[in-house]
C-alpha cells in the first residue's frame, strides 16, 4: 500500500511527513514509454505533490506543473486532500538518461496551483533557479510560506518495480530560534540512503533516523492513483465547441470522435448518434 504519515518531534518545533509510493508511481508510468530521466522526474514530482498536498489545511487539490521549451514540454502531477494522485508528461525529442532538469525542461518554470474546494485559487510560480526539482520546491516553500523546508526524495527500483519515496521537514510556524533544531534534524535525515528510503518500512526509517529523538507518528493515510476523467467530462468539453466544429471532426475521423486520456489511458468514443443525443439533452435542459 502507498502511504503518507505525518510526524512531530516532542523536543523540536519541526514537523515531518513521509511518503512511500509504488502502485501509484507504476500507474503513472503504465501506458507510456517515458525516457528514464523523465520517469525519475515524474517519481520526484509525485513525491513532492503528495508531500505538498499533505500540508494543505483544507479540502482541495494541488497541481505541480513543470513547463518549458525543452524536449520535456510538460510534466504535471495533480493531487487532492484524499491523497489521490495522477500525472503525465509530454516529451517531444530525445532525452538522455543522465539529463538534468535544465536539459529536459529548457527555459521553463514550475507552476504550483492550489485550488481549495471553498475559496480562492492560489497560483505560485517558481523559476528553475536550482539544479534539481527538489531545490526549486524548497525555494517555493521559503518564498510562499517563509517556512524553512527540506525535502529528501529518492526514486529507484524495488522488487523490480519503480518506487519513489520522500521525507519533508518543516519548521512549525510562529517559532523562534529554530535554526539549531532544523539543522540538527536535517543532518540526521540527510544520512538516509536510497536503499533505506525505498526498502524499509516507515517505522524502520523513522527509527533508523531519529532513534535518539522523541517522535510522534500519526495515522497512516493511503495514497492511490485516481484519474478524474469521465465520459461526462468529455461530453462537457465537446459541448463547449461550436457545433460545426464538432461535425467537422466527426467527418474527418470517420464518424467517430475518439478522446484519449493521457493520464490513465482510457478511451472515450462518440459517434453521430451520441452527439445528437448530447445536443438534444442540452436543449431540454435549457428550457
Ligand atoms: Zn483518465
């Protein structure tokens, strides 16, 4: 099971989160043949989004999106407060196995969109000023929340399956003189190896890192892959197009409009009869 846990230290004003993802990561890589470097980046993006989502204090969702003029034009992961995640990348061109973030994205930036169920949408834009995605996200926390935050993220293969995991440490708001605690716990956390983070259980990792500390571990939340696409959503977006345009696509595509979801690989097909039904349904609704 993919999991997320929050934890606190009794003797330090620092909070933590730990997330471990296997099936969700696999689901995002399924039905795609991404270059190795993009697979790794999607794993990191997945961990980052899960950790970010867990910092939400309200119902809603988060999208973390990388975009630029490089061969990787887009990589995005969406998550919500239920820890349901999905993600996709768009690649046009070759990407070397050892490509850096800049190599892949080119001139680009990260857009973080937070959409509360009730309330206003917030959007933060972070430049690619650091060499890694993780460095850029740490910058984002500093800029947007003025809270020192460290992320420790690893991706790799465990039991022949892709696996991604990460730990977040963040200073609790409204605390002074936190530097020493934060540095101390960061130094401890930095000693985690990929093998440990990917293979050990959450309890084992926390014991391995903080056995000299008093750690309070909170309940486990399950993380799942969930796509929000549906036939209804496809219908809704088709109905926003002018009728003649829809008729044109129908004709060109041999009597069927095929909509393919990049996130989960599902296909939705609409023929002329479906379209006619959708239109009459809408006309009834208007009266
Ligand atoms: Zn889908």
